[in-house]
């Protein structure tokens, strides 16, 4: 898993820091962004193996950011992460590569990343 880069996008600082710490413990290089515009700027300037992104964010939300990412690079893997399970049924979230219900227990997130990046 060395050198695999993850971008974590969430407006909640505690979630950004939790995911960053947990994923770094797994061996990923992690950068964080606090909103969709910041994420798009980071993606313009760097390559990431995967993006983990909240849906409900002020300004440009996760669905809008996801669409902007996929319009620029359709192969960029993106996992949507939300505390709200109902977004899983929302057609606009289906363009993402994965969907995880946000939790302090990051096992599902870590497993989803491994599945998408074929690390099994």
C-alpha cells in the first residue's frame, strides 16, 4: 500500500482528522480538504488513487463535486461517505465508485477502499 494517495474531503474537521489518522495507520498517504472547491483544486495539482468525500457540505456539495471530478477524469475513484444512508438510493450518487455510511468505526471505509483499489 506504500505510496497510495487518498484525498479525504469533509467539512467536519473531526471526521477529516479521524479518517486521515486511520488511513495513515493503514499505510496510505492522506491529504485533506474541507470542501468541494478545495478538493477540485488539490485534484488539479496532484494525483490521488482515491477520493473519500462527504455528501452534505456547504457551498459545493459532494454530489456536485463528484460530477465535476468525473467530468474531468471519469476514471478517478471516488467513495461517497455520508451519515445519511438514504443517499445510497439517490441516482446522482450512483456515479461514485463506492458508498459508505459515515461512522467512527472505519472498517467499512477501509474495506471499500481495498475493494476499489483491488488490494485484496
